[in-house]
């Protein structure tokens, strides 16, 4: 397979990869764990500190039955340095071990098979194979469009696609990192915190690098001049779950530099870093929305931000917050726990670069505490050189929300007065440029799509495409080709909004008018709605669903 085909196909297949688990083994493991755990000291810890979320269908909080399928070392790692670290901060080391043993039966996880390491020329980095994408959006305009030369396939080729190789991530149950292709190498992160460099032709492992926590962001690769090894090493960039951003040597996996993006205890990195003109831009998001469910937690103090680094040295050039004002105490909740504001307005998406205007555009999330700010649920333009906010276009005012606002949470002491609706911009804006005309396209979890004039900053048009909801609506990505924008809509059944109003499917809009070009709605509203970022090669539009499949 050529590198052109690999760029498209490998990226898609990794997006839908899930762990294959034998059903009988899972059933036996769950039954054994439950029977052994009834008198286990970890059960009391789980019931007191974990059950409120993990037995009440809180989004992004796996149910107890799912946790019992995970290996013990993965659970313990999540409590110590992963996604559950903020929520487990009050637990002792012994309590963490006990709850991991209660859920998994043991801490030890059987060693997986040895990785298929590359041998001979398979391990060589090919300097004639330059990266064909710039990051998450494949272009700096975040269009996610793959041109014919890079894609290497057309609509007629799709039925002929066959699996060439597959790589199973050790000790992982999900794959969220968008891979990158350069030097004949596929670079991809994993739930276990390992970044893998795989030979694009065979799937063998060239090298691995272990980050401090899960790597959910995509991998960004720096380019080089010519077809021979440059004087400076080629670097790849990514960030992990505890908000550390890394630069690693693409040829051998050696760490070059690592920096903490944000010091807040709940800070994380969801957005893939963007590399432009020697500067690396890394946004910061947060898990504090979930932590606020505890009425004893002083909600909330995180502020979204974006940091700029010298890509070679890691020197921070500037950091700019989405909320200028630092949070301060504004009162107490019903339990006399301090309330802080303003807070929230995370940046979940990779910036869109507008070099001609010297700007970058991001979409922002909601506030976590009252009062809501003018920069939440908005498209925000930052100055590329200084990080100063140049303009803001808010689409939903007064959106302050956290997990304490869920109806099943008995004690909603930390739920802000606004109570939602929690309709962030999870997807990055798309910069469409056709024959001298330009427009920014922004899509929201509410199911709304907007066309924004980048010069006047005014909303040119607005189109309601999906019902929307906490899980979207429109979640993590659009695609654009010419004057057509492709919009995947999930409209999950969230047990809050009417199922009858859901409109999951794929929709094509005219970028300059918002008019529908065509639409394809799913006949069954409960089956695999598209929530992932869409890609657009010539001919087919391709979107992944939560189930292990691709739709062309």
C-alpha cells in the first residue's frame, strides 16, 4: 500500500478501533469479581466515593459493569495519574488499591504478547515521505479535506478496500488518538499512555514512548526540507490526559522536551496541538465539570486557555485565558462550601490558523459556575503573535453548567443558577475560502451551524441541523470541500430531550448561505449516530460511529 492510501485509511481505522473481548471471559470475570467483592474493603470506598457517578449513567463515567471488565492496573493508574485523579485526590493509597482490587479482582494484569518489533529496513525512517497533513483538521483551515493526491483512492475504490494489517493496543479498551503519517511511519497515542511508531507498510513497531498518562490527542508531525536527515531531528508533538505537552524525536522516540500546559488539578488536554511557523499552540480543557458534582468541592476555579511554545525548545512564548478575570470567592453553597467564579470556558478543539489576518480561531465551552461569561459558547479569535483576544462571537449566552445539574444528582448544591444548557463548541471552526470569498463555519452541540464573516465578525447565517443535547448535536468535527460543508449529527438519546426530535445523520450545507445541499438521516435514531469527526476525500464523505464501523 502506498503512503497516499495509508494516510486516509489508517486514520479512519484507528478512529473506530475497539478492544475485542471474549464474551464468556467477561461474564465469568464479572461474576467472580462481584462474588469476591461483597465483603471487600474496596466496596465501601466505591459506594461512598464512586457509585454516585458510576451507577447513575453520568456521561463519560463508565458504569460499574464496564469497570469490572478493566484490568486492575489500568484502574489504579486512572486513580493515580489519569482521568479519575481529581476525583480520587481525597483517597489514601490503600483505599485506591482496595477499590481497584474490588473492581478488577486483582491489581496484577497478565503481560500481553511481545510487541511485533520492526527488523532491518522496516525500522528505517523514510525522509522522502513528508507529512501530508498539518494536524487535527488536516489543513490549518481545519477543513479535514484530503486531496486526491494524498488520499490515493476514489469513490470507486472504496468497495475494493481490504484490511492489510491491524495493531491491537496493549492494555487498552479504546482508541481516541488521531494518527499521523510521515517518514513511512504511523504515529499514534493510546489509552495506556504509550505512543507507538508503526511501520506504515507492515504495522510492526519501530519504537514506543511512555507518557505520564493516557494520550487522547492526535499526533502532530513537524516537516523538514529535502529527502535526507535534517540537521535538527524531526519532532512529533502531542499532549496527555494530565495536561502535559510533549516533543519527541520522530526517528527514535527520545523525549526532547515536556511542559505542563496548565497547573490546575483538573486540567487536561483534549485538542491536538497545532504547529505553525515554528510555534506550537496547545489549548487546555478540564474535568472540573465532573468534580463539581461533589457538594463539598469548592466550585470552580479552572479557566480555559491556550499556550504558545517554541516548537524546538519548548520555551513558553505566551499563555492566554478565555476568561481574563481570575476566579475569586463569590459566595457559598447550601453546605457552606465556597463558590468561585468566573470559571470554565474550556477549549476542546484545535485552533484554526488564519495567517493572512494574524489570527487563530477556537470554539469555547460553557461556564462551570455563575455568572456566565461573554466568552463561553463562542468563537474566539486570538492574536497569533501575542495571544490577545481580538474578537468574540457568542452564540448562546448564560450557559453555566456542571455535572451537579443532572436530575439524578440528589444534592445539586454546586449546580449554577443558569443550569445549562451545556452546548459547547466541541468542534473547531472551519475556514472556507473559495474564489476570493471567505467564511468561518462553526457548529455547536446544540445542533446549530453558523456562518461567520471573519472581517466583520457578524453571523451571516444560522441553520438548525440537529436536535442537540449534552452529547451533541454536533460534536468533534466538520469537513469542507469547496463551498460545501459536511456536518455529522449524533443526537444521542440522553434521556432528557425527546427522542422523536432527534435527527442523527450526515448533512451537507452551502458554506455561504447555510442552505441544505443534501442530507442523509439515519432511519433508526438509536443506532450508531455519527459523533466523530468527519473526513472528506474526493468522492465519498467518511464518518466513524461509536460502533466499530465506517460509513462512506
